[in-house]
């Protein structure tokens, strides 16, 4: 079974790398999709993490909008959502 982990991120520069790296290491998680709508250092931090899919919005749609966007980009039928 392949699992997509979706991570809505909004100004999570202090924790996003730790969360994403833990998800990448988990043996059951096949992909990590981050929807980043931040205006802090989160986008720069995410650029330094290989092997993840990062999606951004031109406007901030809130957490619900980020989750919906992440669902659309997830490739697998089993999806978990983890806050950054």
C-alpha cells in the first residue's frame, strides 16, 4: 500500500523541515506533498529538501484550501494530513 502525506504549511519555518524529514523516512509513506502559502523562510527551507512535491498558491486560501490543493496533487489513494 502506498501512502501520500500532505502537509499544509503556513509560516512554519521552525518546524517544517523536521516534520517533512520524519515523513520522508517513514517506510509506509511513498510521497510527501507540501502546500506552502508562507511569507517567512518556509519556502527557502522547503527548496533545500529533496524528494518532496511543493505546491504554492498565488493567494492564501487558508488551511482548508491548502488541504484541497494537496489532495489534487497526491498520487495515492491513501492520504494522511500532517500539520507542519
